[in-house]
């Protein structure tokens, strides 16, 4: 694919958020087909998403069947007409393979296969062309392209590490302590090993299950008691019931607190809890709730771990399922843009206008960084649909644009 000099819309990232945006955009304006390009180093839609699910051997999605990238909420159920055994209770949650197959069908039906340009955007520079504001995208291939509008849909936050990790002074093999996003269960031989998994979210459950299946024994350590929830946030955050008060709240710091309370750290599904309890009875996992690591050091080819409660343990590996955090100030692609289009940033989250733009600009943000507008589900598939309701009108209706 030859890179044009100019494009009306550049979408950065080819994940679920970006795919949802493109289908909703084309549904509202079919002629927009030639006006946008998606930039992702993988050259394919959803590659990071699929790799992550495969690496952690995640069998199904946590969200119900009507959360997916197609504008028609019933489309996935229709697609699964002869594959009902791949929809899981409660709420018909799709199996990973079913969801991936469905997304491939969405890409085919909306003719999106050749929309991903295989390059990483390394810099975004706001420029004025004949007094019209534009953005210059610098790619890792050395190429550049001018875009009238940009949507940042990279989705993933920055991995979080607990404080004690920074205090480790001894050298250790890098694969012996890693974040959950770096663990690939398909490439490991951990038979007979003891693994410490830190974190109380669903990722920690998937990793524990995978490690046990590979013949390891696991200690799952959580800061507070394990929370059992079907979804990571209450479904009321997808509609007016919870959002009415949230949108009425004009103090952005209070909104931020509401987001934190709604997500309340990590939680695991009742089904996963059942599997962990069963493994606990079988002696393959030890669940330590309300427990935190005080310090860890690498000695005699083992982790020597000291906890706040005074207990000491030895492990072959430590996996940190400690989540990610979003910080606009640390996002490499936002540095220059925020200098030209400054906005207040509350605990890492930027304040955007009602169309999810940085004020007075044509720079849109979706995903976790848009949480102050969307609410606690911003990073989820349901949040992507909500973001489209704000972004798409501003792109297809010239009167709403910042020319």
C-alpha cells in the first residue's frame, strides 16, 4: 500500500476500539471509506488483542454477546446461530474463537482488511497549513503523512509495578519476574515450579489456571479480599442509571473518584472463583488474601519473598497481574499535541470536550484515557460503542468540526 501525502482521518491503533469506530463511521457515512487510514505496526486488526488472549489462554470474553465492534448489537448472536455452544452463561459471553471469527467477518463485511497501514506512529506534530490546523504523523518507517483529524485509539495503558519491585537490588533473570502482559503460557516449561502471582483481577486467575495446568503450584496474593463480579464494572455504567449523576458532576476530581470506586481494583468472575477454590482444595494453589509483599530478593536461583504479615516464602517466578494505568502526560504521542492544545489533566486523565476532542482541536481520544467523559467502562468494548456516539457525529457533520 502506498502512503498518501494527506488523509482526512488517521486512526492510531488497530484494536477493538479502532475497529468499533471504523464500522460506526462507515455506517453513518459510507462515502467516508476513502478518507481514513489506520496505523498499526502489526498490519492486521486486533493482533495485540488476539496475542494477549492466546498468551494467557483465555477461553471466553467477560462481556456479553451484544458488546462487539459491529454497529448492530444483535450481529454476533446471529453469527453464532449454529455455534450456540460457544456462548457461555450468564449473558451469552462469546468464546474467544467465536469472537475472533466474528471480528474477521466484520472486517470482511465492512471491507476493512486493507485499511491498516503497517507502521508505528512515533510522533504527532500539530501544524498550521494555510491557517488550517493539521497534524503531521511521523512513522517508524521514516515516512510522514498529514492528517486533518486524528483519533488516538491505542487503548493500552502503561503497565503498573508495585513499589517493592523498584527496590530489588540483586540481578535476576528477566523472565523470572514479569508483568502479566509479558507472560506467554504457550511457551513456558514450569513443571514443578512455585509461582507467586500478585493481583486480584481476572488476569491473575487466568495465569494461575494456566500455570497449574503446566504443572506448577501457585500462590495467589491479593492486597484485599478477592472480589467476585460477573463484569468488571456494574452494567448500570452503560446507561443513564449511573451515568446521569456522573455527567452532572462538574468536579473532575470527584468524577475520577467515581471511576475508581466503580472499577474498585480488580475482580474475578464467579466461574473463575469456583475453579480457584477447587484448585485450592486440591492443593495446587494457595490463596493469600489481604497480604502484600514487603520485599523480594533473588538468591540461590530463587525469589526470597518477605510479606508485611511477617511470613517468608520462596518462589521460582513472580508474575505481576497488577494492571495498567493511564497517564496522558506520559503518553509519547501526546507530548507535542498537548503543548499546542493544552487541557487540564486530572490524575493522568485529560479533560476532553463533548466529542472527545482535546479542546479547540481535531484530535480525538478514545479508550481508557477518555474515562472522565465516558465513565468507568471507557476501556471496555461497551465504552468503545459509547465513544463512537460522541466522535462519529463530529467527523461526519462538518458543522461540528474545528476546521
